[in-house]
C-alpha cells in the first residue's frame, strides 16, 4: 500500500519532527510502512518487537520507542494491546475502500460486458 506523505503538514507530524527531528519523522514513516505491510494492518507487539525493528533498521530501540510513545500520545498510532496500528494507514484504507465502491474496476466492467453479451447471445 502506498501511503501518501502529504500528511506531513499536520500538527501531529510537526510535533514528531519537533520532538524527534527528521530522524523521528523517518522512523514514523518507516513504522507506518511496516504496519501497512501486515495482513491486518497492525504490527504485532510480541516480546522484544521494538528490538526486532531496531535490528532490522539499524535504529536504536529507545528512539523507536520514543516515536511510538509520541505517536500514541498524539493519536497517530493506536493499540489494542496486541498490535500497533496507524491512524494514517487506517484512513488510507478507508479512502481506498470508498473509492473502490464508487468506481467499478476494469475487471468488473469486463465482467458486466461479458454478462450482457452472453445474455444477448442466448436471446437470439
């Protein structure tokens, strides 16, 4: 999923930048990308999950934890105690779902055309 980065002007993201600098901003987007890659759009908060992210990204665990805590404080992230979720990812999913309901996909159009053609052939 492609998460639009146009949201960087929001007040909450300005707080991330103010508190954690550009590195914190990068960590924030990295976390969003990792969340978006998960099947249920939530990063599992298993034991040592922050250390796991730190090893994969070469970022200090305390820096990751600080960005997560700020994100939770300012409602950029949410958690159910088992998964870390992103409000930006959630809103992008909602936007895409609404968009897909409004416009039929090319495959849907082809299916509709094929169905109409089949009906016309059988009527003849």
